[in-house]
């Protein structure tokens, strides 16, 4: 980015992206953030990682919810993750259980749920979390970056 974008400008842009008072793109906004990707499907993880690498994100990947939780807790003393991208259906600890545990430990932790099928039951369980977005597979670059952008823009307001 050529200039720093204030939180006020970002919120105004997220609320009304057509205003263009702030001239930024999704790619510029998500650059250089640290993201953990949790998905038991290697190909899906690789697809998401490849997209994120094109915008210079630091990406770590794990194949289940237990590893994701351990990684997030371990990194809290170091440089913590800015965002978790997780599937719902995973072995050992599924995505919803992972999110519930994270939100019991942290007031707000941005999470993007990327899943092949997000049913009504899952949506109802996830509805209580404010700092969360949903994205259905297959992952398309523009949609993924937009969801990340929206999540990080509202992170300051998550309680």
C-alpha cells in the first residue's frame, strides 16, 4: 500500500466499498498477515495456501483441529496468528469444536470457516460468534480475499 489506512477509513470502506474514498484492494489489505489453515484435505489446504502466498501472507498449515489449537496456543507468546481458516469436518477435533475452544480462551479470534457443506445446524452453532465468516468450497481467490478483508476489518469490533 502506498499509505497507511486508518481503522476509520477501513470501516467506512467495508460499509460502503463503492465510495472509493479509500483506494485499496483486497490483495493489498491482506498482505503480510499470519494465517493458520486447518483442513484434513491436503489439496484444499494447498489451494488456500497457494492463494495466500500470492499476497505474501505467512501461512502455516495443519491437518486437524487438535494441531490447530496447539499451534495457536503455542504461538501466542511469539508472533500470534492474525486469522484461522478452518474446515468444519476434520478428525480429532472438528472445526466447530475448535472455534468454541478458541473463543473460550480469547475474547475475539478471527475465523474463516471454509467448508464443502455448511448445514443449517452448523450455521446455528456458529451464529453466536461475531468474528467469523463462512465461505463454501471450492475456494475462489477473490471470494477468499474478500472474506479475509471483511474479517480483519471487523476484528476490532468483535467482543
